[in-house]
C-alpha cells in the first residue's frame, strides 16, 4: 500500500499553481484593507492625485482629526461598555443554563435544546417591532443597558449551545467527588466546573464580544442619542457626513476595526474555531 | 449552605437512588435547582424574543403605528401584502441575492478549502488572511468598497489612467442595474473566507485512507472529488446551503448600510422594506405581517432541512 502510493505520489503535479490561486485569493481578501490603510495616511490633495495607491508622503493628522470629529472617545467607551456588559451577562446566562442542562439532569432538556436551536437562528424581523414598542414603554430605548439586555437574549442561545457541548464532553469525576464531599450545586459550578471549563467560556466570550462590537441593526434602531451611540453606528453617520473626505473616514475606519483585528491576531486560533463552531451549531 | 453538608454526605450517589424516600425528594430538589439555573436565560429570552414574537402575530392582524393602541383589522394586512408590488419586487431581489450567495461564495469557499487542504506550508497564514474580512465591521467594509468603487475616484478612474476605460464613471451603487449585485459583491467579500474555513474543517475530517483506496481503484482527481470528498463533507455542505438561504432571505445590514434599498428600490429586499414600513412609514402592523411572512418562509426551509437531514444522514 505504502509502496504503491509512494510511486503515485512522485507523479503528483507541482503545487505552484495552488499557491498562485491562494495568493490571488489572499490579495482579494487583504487588498481593500490595504487601500483603507493607505488612504488613512493621505492628505486630501494626495487622495485627489492618487486615490487607491500607497501614500507617497504619509500624514498622520487624519487619525487625531477623526478621533476628535468622530467623537471616538465617547463612542469607543460606549462600545466597550456594551461589549463587556454583554460578555459578562452572556457568560452568566449561558453558564448557568449550560450547567443545568449538562449536569443537573434538567427535565425537558430536549425541548430547551430545540428552543435554543430555533432562537439562535430566529430572524429579528419576527420580534423587532413589538420589542421596540416594549422598550419604549420600559424607557429602555436610548440606554446602553436596554441594548445590552437585547444582546444578552440574542447571543445567549448560541452561547448556551456551545457551552453545553463543551461541558458534555468534560469528565464529571471531579464534580461527583466534590458533591460526595458535600458541596452545593453552586459551589460545584463555581469551584470545580468553572476552573475546568474556561476555554469554553473564552470561546463564547469571544463570539458574543465580536458580535456585539460589530452589531449594527439593534444599535441603529435602539440608540439615537449621539453620546450613547456605539462606535459602529457612530462611524456610519460620520462616514455619510464626511463621505468625500476619504483620508478622514479611512482613519476613522481603522480606529473602528483596530481593536478587533489586534484581538484577532492575538487569539486567532480560538477566534476561528469559536466562530466556525458557532456557525456550525446554527 | 454549610449546615446541609452532613445531610448530603449521608446519602451517597443521590442521582442513582432508585427507590422512593429521601432519594426522591432529593431528585425533586435537584430538578428545582436545575430550573432555577435556567431562570436568567428564560427571563431575557421571554422578554426580548419570545414575548415580542408572539405579539408580532397579534399585531399582524391590526392597523398599528408602532405607538399607542392597535386596531384589529383581521386579515387585511396579509391581503395588502399579497397585492403589494413593492413586496414582490423585494422578494425577487431576495431570490437573486440567494442565487448569488449559493454560487459565488460556495464556489470560492470550495476552491479555497480544497487548495488549502493540499498544501502544508503557509496554510495557517492563508487561513488567517481569508478570515480577516469576516471580523471587519460591516460599516467599515462598506466604506472601503464605496471608496474603491467610487465613480470618479475609484478603481474605474484608476484603470482609465492606464488605458482600460470601460469602468470609468460607472456608478456601481448608484445605478439601478448594478446596485444589487454590487452590494452582494461587497457582502461576499466579507463572507467567502468564512465559508472556506467551514469547508476546510470538513475536508480535513475526511478519512485519508478513503482517498488512498479510491486511488488504488484507479479513480482520477475528479472522481475522487465526486465519490470521496463530496460525500465526506456533505453535512457541512448542506449546512452551508441552509445558512446561505436563511441569511439571504433575511439579508439586511449591507443593503441598508450602503444603499438603503435604493436607487428607486433597485436593491430593496424584504428586510429593508419591512424596516422602512415599521420605522419610517409607521405601518407597524403591516410590517409585522411582512416579518411574519418572511419568518414563516425561513422556518419552512429549516423544517425541510431537518426532514432531509433525518432522511439523508440515515441512509
């Protein structure tokens, strides 16, 4: 068998064409972001002469101008509050629910699972309008907390499914030992399961964190106050106000995506496995 | 909490207790604890998703502005919907959108994943690069492409300077003919890399020995692809198709961000139309009927998928 395949392997075609196509695809993926980076470093005059190429005389004022005019000190703080609040809430909500489903023999687990599958793929169209009405009555529109609660609900079904499958795969020996030693369920969860399952929590934190940072629809619908807008919808308004000033808007765009890109480069493997697993569970 | 310790200790393996008595009570308590742990999830889901979803069903039978009382009008909204030309045009745009996303990104995803599975050097770098656009915020991605495809300063004018004039002055997002495919193109830029990774994960889990066996049997590359690769990645393939159809039916972000459905409704899809009915024209009852209709269709597709999955995966 190995001799046979070895003989065949020698006739395999060269990999050069593979790499050529892969590099073309890579250029397609990165090219537009390069243009964004280039333009963020150009003056107005230079963009007129050279709209897409690399900057010949780079200037950095665009970033400070965009930071001030785009109100980024405020909106970045808003987005940070939204993201941290969402992550903490989703971890608590999904953590307790996944624990109940994987460890406490929750009666009706199958029905809950079905609901979670449906809810994690539910179209916003089905609940957006009455939700807006309800939030107006509760005076939760134009509040960061109101938006965070929406994110909790929208992101927790998928997070619960991910975390549950992680917990199901985790051995139960330590917990049973702790229970026999008389620990309460809450103690078992906090002292035994949590320390063992942090990779699962990190994954759902990443998945819901990036989803929150980048979220557009709920943010644009529920927050109109400029001082409460998250970075995404604020950038959107900024971009339409300064649509001809490419240097300024490109620098603003870089500011918007930089935190995510940096985080992505640091935690790339977990990012990719988390997000693709999230997709696969959908 | 501490006071209960000895009591629990006296009952070894409470989960295994088969008889009536203290074990039963413990199990009941355990169930209560289990449901107590579900409370946060239940509360937010009922408040945000479940409750409003049920309310949508009611409001779809009413004339309602989105604020204040709603007037019951029976099936009027649904009748209007069926007769609404804009709705059917938007629906048709969703169909075009779906066809685009069922072909272009899936072809690119299969190609990228296949090539990546054949190499070892730099595979991680390519995976990383392909994935970057997926984490870029939609508003920034849209802004980048609005610059690149700008009629007077974008790629068309740059190409014209080097003697390729046919894209010069073309307004990709401003022309009725090009708006929808242009927005789809931009959305695809952020999407296809994700499909590559889904397919790559699936390809890597196909048993190598099956290829070996196929080769020994004299199967060529194409036959290997048809008889080993495709069956091996079928679950992922079906999943990607489902995900694509659902996402396409509900497509909203890129269209609303770039064109808001324009020019003159040329890139309007049902989701953007519904959004406008609810929040710009204050026809919330009508919007509810539209949203429900759309959700009904996507729910139907999921059911078909589940049915096929049950059949297909058992065979």
